[in-house]
C-alpha cells in the first residue's frame, strides 16, 4: 500500500509543469490576469481572491464581500510578508480572513508558492494540502487514507488535522505534500463521484486515461 502511494505521488509530481499550464488556463486566463505577476497588482490579486472565495462549498455574498474587503486592507502587509518570506505570519493572515477555511486558505497559498513568480518548493513544504471533496474522496477510494474524522477536516489548528497533514510526508520523498492536490484534477477529469443510491448520478471513471491507474486500489475500475 505505502509503495503504491509513493509511486502515485511521484506521478502526480511529474505533472507539475502540465498542471501549471492548466491552472494558468483554468484560473488566470479566464480572469485576463497574468499568472506570473498577479501578486504585484492589487486589482489582479483581488480578482484572484474573489475566484478562490467563490469556490467555497457553501459560499455567501457576505463572506465574499467581507473577504475581499479584508484582503484589500491586508494587501500591502501580504506583499511585505511575501518579500520577507514570512510564511508563519502570512498563513495566519490568510486563514484569519472571513470566508476562508482550510481549503480556500491552503488553495491561496498553493497558488502563490506553486504558480506565481514567488514559487518556492522549500516554502511549499510548510503548506497544508487543501482538503476538498475530490482530494478526500480519492485519498480514501484509491489509497484508503481517509483517516481524519470529518469534524476535524476543516480546523487547521486541531491536532488531528495537523497530524493527518504530517502523516502524508512519509509518501513524498521530502517533496511538498501540496502536490497531492493534483488529485483534485484527477477527481474532476478522470474519476467523478458515482453515487450508487442516486439514479441521476452523472459520475464516471475514465480509468484507462488516469495518471495513477497502475497504483490505484479502487476495485470498481471501468472504462
């Protein structure tokens, strides 16, 4: 099992250039924002923040408005923290925003340190993996790693949340665990959720095309 997870992670990591191009197309080109320099322009940065806030599972206009106002006030502080490589206070600042939980906060940090001109794999090692529904589902279905209780999945200061994040490090050969987030892409493109109890489910599994098909332990493979 552990060997399969390690091999699958290396495959995910090997797609990082491809994923960078995809994120540029999927996020930044849609907003007509330059991915490399979006941190250097306040308006571009706030457009990016708005995109992230809109990915919340239970988004609200109030949270989006309050979050944007928060990041507008904090913009110069955030740039200073970035320039000083002050990841401790940067994480604190981002996770304290209205409308930002572990997923969105971790997602913001991921984009900064994997895709912008501030990309830095050493700092990326200090980031949390965003736990969204696709990532949690595939960690469970493919590798039986869903050992974090739901009540702790979204509390970044909880010991069980932190221990779960740390437990992923043993599979990454000292690379940042945040590259496990490419499971999100696999869940979206190759391995949609299928509900056995819902006749209207439109889920599908394109296993033959999936990057990690040789190491996935899901027994319900098809296509």
